[in-house]
């Protein structure tokens, strides 16, 4: 379980240019849950994700993963960045990229090979292991990044606008891949996106953030039936309602002054 | 389309080989009747080249020269990469050391020869040290730049996967900085050749530079030209070898750039 408590981030604290990116965030994410975090652009979504990932120290508050306070990147966590072209290592083949974070796990040679083969297969990249990332399309590169995260065998997968720079069709395929992998590997997924349709389609719950300095505007339950389907789910009246609801929640002007 | 690009490539390679030959032929023809003491016929130079360098003076001059050059070059590259990684990794450290680096690299290295002779003597140590000094700067500055410029996304990825510091250095930072390190090393290589020759002209009893100067002083002009020829060939071959190594080491870089573009 992931618990975020009164998380706050001020950049350049104590200086004239101090900027409060995240004001006060509290929420929990249960095991095996898929939660999307949405908010207007500049809402400090990436800041939040980096604090959860232990890559950025918070100003105050805390992140707990399974009861343990996060102070650095936790071993149970893997991250998929938005910009796959900058997070994959171009001097490594696909296989080497996936294998690189596994070195410290001290697996046997055959165990390692099996793990890599299986994960590449599960993201639909069988037979591409010897290629370099730059020889693949954008969607396939993001699949490599997902495979790398999965092979790391995390309990929780953080994804930072992972499909923001792929075309619509690829995006739909990758969304379904995430749903499929969540079921198959039984992992928790925290998914940051600015795409409202995507958030409703994927989520069990959607956390809506306010503009900076960020607070939780609202947490919306998404009781749409599973398994979800790009066509059928999206033509449900409930989908349209939820989508509209989340949309209005984001667009809503600054909530009434927070009571003191 | 494909046929025509191929034809162009064949034409290009053909010209690459043909033009130098043509230059030599023209030079040979024009100089054939030369009675000038200073500009002997090309064929005479070639003959002198064969007599001196194939392979009579290889042992006595070429090998000592190359040995000192490679020693100095290797010391410089290793030291520059080690220092560059340290200075490139810390902004503060980099800033503190920058004025010193800029000051030292502004010194024209040949001017250090007199001091070098005083401190290190006229032997190989002084020459190796000066070659290393010259070669250090381009590699150092490029390494600092390359290391400081490693994409933060790559560093963050490594951190989030808890990659060990050693693996981060050897598999993330150095490969990422490699294109710039190689660019610096290539500049340094030509500087190494220059410094090798210069150091041998001032205080030496062997080496190619010594041979060229000695030939001039003893009015062995064809031999002098032959020495210059050898240096040109050496420089050319070294550059080609370097490019071969670079091509192999940075295959991913060319591919990634082509892929992005």
C-alpha cells in the first residue's frame, strides 16, 4: 500500500524565488489498484511522482510504501518515464537495457535469460532483443521501457505520462497492454496523465489535482466494468458521464478557500 | 534512385583514391627535371624514403618517436578522463578548477621545453611529459563537458533502478560522454604528433624530428623531405586508425542520431 501524507514541495525554499509546487497532498493507493493522477498542466504531477519515487526530497510530509518511509528509490518500485528516447540507453541493445537494472539481483544466467525473454514477450517484443532502441518505433521503445520496469519485478509501477508522445492508435494498444500487465503481474500502477479519457479508461480511481500549489481536488471512483475495451467501454453512458465529471473537476475554479 | 546513389558513392571513393595519385603524378612530372637543391625530384625523395625508412631507421628513430608519442598520449587520455569525470560530476568543483584549467591550457606547450629540460633532463621523460601535457587539455575539457551534459533523464533512470555507482560510471556516464571524449582524443592525437616532432628538434639524439632537423643541417635535403613525408603518412594513418576505432565504439551514436533525424 502506498500512503502519501501531507506531502509538500517548495522549490528554492528560503530564497526570493521560492515556488510552492505541491502544497499539501494526502491519499492512499491500495495494492493492485490502478490509479491515475490527473490535473491541469503545471499541476506538479511530475514533482509528485518524483517524490513518490524517492528521486526528489520533499519539503515536508512523507511517502510510505508498505509502512516504510520512502527516502530513496525503493526496490519495490519501477518507473516508466514520459520520454522513452531519453530514458533508454542508446548504447545498449533492447536486451541489455532490460537486463541492466537486474545485475544487482544476482540471478543465474539461465534465470536471467528466461526473465528477459518472458518480459519482452509479454510486451510484444519477442525477436527484437538484439536491436537497439533507436532502431524501433516510438511505441516499441516505450514497450522496451515498460519491459525493463516489469523485469525489475516491482510491486508498484509508476508511469509519468508514458504515452504522451506516441500516436493515437499506438496509445490505445499501450493502454490495453498496461491493463493486461496489471492483471497478469498483479502490480499496483500509479499513472500520471493529462489525458482525461485515458485516466477514466484505465483507472479504478482517478485523483484530480488542483493547479499549483497542488492539493487534491477530488478522488473519483471509476466503477466501470472490467475487462475494459477500447470500443465497448468508451461507448458506455457511464464512461461519458465519468469523463465529463472528471473534466469539470479539473476545470473547476480554485476550490473555495481551504478552511483554516 | 538506389542505383544512382550507389554510382555516386563509387565515384566518390574513386576520386578519393585518384586525386592524391594525380597530385603525386603532377608533382613527379614537374619536379622530374628539377635541378634545384631545395626541391629535388619527387622520385629522388621516394628513393631516399625507401633507403631511410624501409626499414633502416625504423629501429633507431621511428620506434623511439612513436613510443614516446603513444606513452604521452595514453597518459594524457587516461588522466584527462579520470579528472574530467570528477570535475564534470560536480558543478562546484568544475567551477573552482575552471580558471586554473583555462590558464594552463593557454600555455603554448613548446615554450615549456626549456623548463622541461631543466627539470626532467633531455631524455624521453621530458618528451613524454610534454606530449602528455599538450594532449591533456582537449580531452579534459571535452570529458568535463560530456559528463556534465549527461541527460538528467538517463541519470534519474539509473537512480530509480538503484544502479550501483560503478555501473553508473562505466555503463551510463562514460558511454554517454564518449562521443565528446572521442572528439577531444582525436584533436589530442594530432597535437601529440606535433609535440613529438617539436620536442625532438630541441634536444634529442634520435627520433623523426631529430632526423629531419639533422638532415637539413647536413644538407641532406632529399632525406629531409623524406622525413616530412613520413610524418605526413604517420599523421594520416593515425587519423584513419583512430576513426576506425571511433566508428566501432560509437556505432550506437551514429545510429541514434540517424534514427532521431
